[in-house]
């Protein structure tokens, strides 16, 4: 059992469930306060504000939809269009996808 837990944690893999993108797009308020994992590719940087962070447009693995996500300055690294990340996020007020951690893959 401990070995299985270590395999997930040691490989940097999240135990969160993937965001059901299509359902989220239909009614984001149903997902408020929930945490999910998203395997994404950065499509565009929509906005950046020093001391705050950035809003990115990402495509989520398994979906053709583009989602805006907020990456706080203390979480973000040097992010470029085309890079792929596994993001752990919480759905905040207004349906905002707020990234808490990210790992390049």
C-alpha cells in the first residue's frame, strides 16, 4: 500500500480527478470550491500584472475547448505558449480556474 502511495506522490502525479471540461463549461457554478487536475497546453497569455500573476488560455487534454486559467505570480514560472503543464486548480468564485501548482510534462 505504501509503495502505491509513493508511486503516485514520488512521480509528481496528482490524486485529484480531472476537470470535466464540457460539464464545467455548461455550468461553472456547479464546480465552485472543488479541486481538479488539468493536463494542459498553453495557447496564449491573455493578461499579466506584476505582483499579481497572469491569465492564460489553455487547451485541456481530451477536449478541444480553450479555458482561461489564473496563475498567481508565486506559482508561475517562465511560461511560454506551447508548453504543456499538469495543473492542480480550484474553481473559485465566478467559475475562475485558479492554479495552485503546476508541473511541466
